[in-house]
């Protein structure tokens, strides 16, 4: 997470970015994220970004792994 006040760009001072890395079989493939106001609902945004990164990782991997809590016994 990066807050706009942590950047040198004046136009971004009221914004924040929440990002997560996704990967494929060859390692990290990219980042996905949300840019919003510094007062956004982080408790909601962070899990959404993480879940999206996990879904992209599963899609790009040759052997998808089940998400926690969804394994069959």
C-alpha cells in the first residue's frame, strides 16, 4: 500500500494504491491493484485485491491450487 503523501507527486497526495503480485509457473507475472482516496475502506479493499491476485495466479499456473477453506477431504 502506498499513500499519496509518500510520493513526490503533488497531484497524488490524496490518493492511495493497494497492490498485490500475481504469478505464473515462471514466477511473478505482474501486479494488480486499486487506486482510490486515502480514506477508502482498506478492510474491504485489501482482501479484494489479494483475492484477485490469487485468482490470476491460479489461472496462470499449470497446476491450480485450491483456495484455503475449499479443499475437499
